[in-house]
């Protein structure tokens, strides 16, 4: 995994896109929000240190129906799908486990 710092207000991912990364928060606050019909935001969850963000959508390549917004400066570790593909080829147990999830 790689480490990255995101500024307050930055989106980790956005509604109506597909997942490019999975994140683990090291520090900071991320809000998972859904936009209502009139543009209002409904906060679904507040995530802090050690939270894993976007794992299901990332692994299953599902579309995203929420935004992940940094409410403070956030430092997170992230992994891209190409790394997961390489790891699956190298570690058969990981491939089997992810195949069951899929």
C-alpha cells in the first residue's frame, strides 16, 4: 500500500464512478455522504483511523452511490486494483478468498 495525504474538502471517491482505490485511514475524518434530490447531503457514516473505505465496491468493481469527503486533512494508505491483481497471481490463498467474495 502507498501513503497519501488529502486536503480538507477533497473527495476520495465520487458518486456514479467505479472504484480505482481502496483506502485505510491513518489519521483524519472522512464522511460518507449521499446527495438527496435537492442537492442536500445526508451523512451516512463518519470514518476515522483504521477504517477501511470502499473495499466492497473496489473488489467487486461496482458503481459507487456515495461520496467520500475529507472533513479534515486525511492521511491514508491506498491500494489500486492492478496491485490486487498481481497479488492474486502470487498468492493462491488470496485469490481463493477474493473469488468467494466475488
